[in-house]
């Protein structure tokens, strides 16, 4: 079954819209990575201040392949100052332009487009890894 990588990004109050716009502007190279399945950016609603960048991969090797790819390196070139372990979560939106801190998440820290020298949006991040044990979808789908 799939593996799931979640980059938990700590975002200061009021910085959420900037993080979201940086993710929206990302280049999208992860979508073409071998073994990539899904990407989601989850906004906190209540009782949580962290954003979650969720990526699904066919297997751990696919995720590691993305992390070691030139596309990942280009997409996370600005991630070094964000504090993300490993430079970002490893899926393309795990941290555009300092968004990731993406912690290691699916896009490092720099939105692949106009990064310039924008400061990081996040104050920290951590990577969570899971294996899918059971999965279901809508009946008849």
C-alpha cells in the first residue's frame, strides 16, 4: 500500500494567507514524479495552528527518489533558512518559499516560481511518515 508523508508546518498568526499563496504558485513538478499519488494542503480550523502538507506515494522509494531529484532541489533551493529538517517534506508543496520550515514536507521552502529573497513564512516544521494499512472509498466508485 501507499506511504503518506505529512509536513506539519508551524505558521505564525496572520501568515496563513501568504503560505497558501506560495503553495498555490508552486511549479507543480511533484505531480510528474514517479510514484507520486496525491498532494493536499490542509488549513487549520480549530484547536490547531499548524498547516499540514500531505503527500501520498506509491512507496518509500518513490518518496526518496523525489527527495533526491533535481526538481526537488530546484523547488527547495530557498528552504535552507526555514529550519526544515532535510530541506522540506519532499513533496512539492511541502514548503514553498520558506513555507515549510516544506520540516521536511513536499515542497521545500521556495515556491518554484518567483522566490527571490522572500523570508520564510513558517517558524518550524516536522515530517510525519505513515504506511496506509487500510483504505476505502465511496461505494460503487
